[in-house]
């Protein structure tokens, strides 16, 4: 069985993330979407538990995908779950430089045990990032083309509660 891990902050999960998850689920026997707690990111719109729940709700129809969370190094998590493949999405060539450096570092630190598979995002989501979604939402903009309806509702509730500037 080939198990792959798709790590990320998913704050919030977008249609771009879901596109990568669905496509990866057709390539691997099991995909574990891992919400990583990133200490470098000063603020998050959603807690790790909220992000895990959102992802679980969004992928409940894909039987070979599960959602988990972790706060350590990806290579340690991958070893713990027996994954030898990391999935990363690429929107533009600028993503590639950053992601290539991470992929090479993970391969080095894992002593060659982790390979990274890059999936280019579908063109309809090439512009999309969680940061963009949060910025649009913080100004009361329409994010319906960016996230599923249930996620949109949760994002809008966060900004209403915080007076329009949650996490910013």
C-alpha cells in the first residue's frame, strides 16, 4: 500500500486544496491530509481542531483520505504513519522554488525516505490561496468561488465576530 501525506496549514481549506486532495486520492492507496501547526505563522483564523473538522467535512465522500494534525517535522510525522510520499501543490513558478527547497530538505533529513510529488493546481484555482481568501473576507468580499459554502459560512462568522479583522 502506498500512503502519501499532504501537509499544510489549510487556514482555511480552499477549492484549490480540495482539488489537490481529490486528484491525489486517485494516485495513492491512502492520502493523509495533515494540518500542521506552524509556529512561524503569528495568527491563524481557525484553530487546528477547527481546520481538521472542516477538512473532514469536505472530504467525507473520499474513502481513502483521512485527516490528522501534527506540530512537528513532516519527516517525523511521515515516518510515524508509514508514508514515503509528500504531496505539494504548485500554483506558479514562484511556488516551485520554495517547495523545491522544502522537498530537498525533507529528502535529506529523511535519509532519502521521503519523496515529494508536485501537483500543479487546476487553472481555475491558480490564483487561489488561503491568505487571499482571508483578505477578501476581511473586507466583506465574496469568497463563494474560493471555498465550499459551509467553509464560507464559518469564515464569515469569524470576521463578523471579530469586527471584520479576525486573524489579520
